[in-house]
C-alpha cells in the first residue's frame, strides 16, 4: 500500500490546534487518556485494533494501569501523514463512545 506524503507543518499545526487533546512529541502525534478502570483502559486498547486493521496503520500503544498512550507517525515516511490524522480522529470517536467517558481533566503521569 502506498503511503501518503508527510503533512505540511502548517497543516499539522492547524489540526493540532483543533484537536487539543493531541500533542506533538519528537515528531509524533500523542494522546494520553485516563480511564475509570484498568478494564476500561484495556478495552480501549482492544478497540483501537479495529482502527489499525482497517487503515493498515498501527500505533504504538502503551497501557499502564488506567492510562492508555497512543503514539502515531507513519514509520516509512518518517513523520506524520493524513493516515495518522485519520487514525487519531477514529480513536477520538472510540473514546467519545465510552460510558463513562475518559477523564480529560486528569493530567498524565507520562
């Protein structure tokens, strides 16, 4: 599968401005969420697999207790592409469907 080109830095900045729950770290798109329970966090990890399979694009996912960290970049392009933004948007939809919702006010320990 041919991968899309790297995003223009201005386009990436605009996307990040519109999606404040995501941040840039070392050229990667990162989101950390705290869930109510470890089980809920594990369910989020499992749910993102469907996104990865559908897009043929896989995040670096870390689960520690109730926190899930998603890190995205298009490895073979060496940076962030539209594929990463698509994954991030789909991941946001997974989180929005949670009941109870993820806690956006709890600062990350990472």
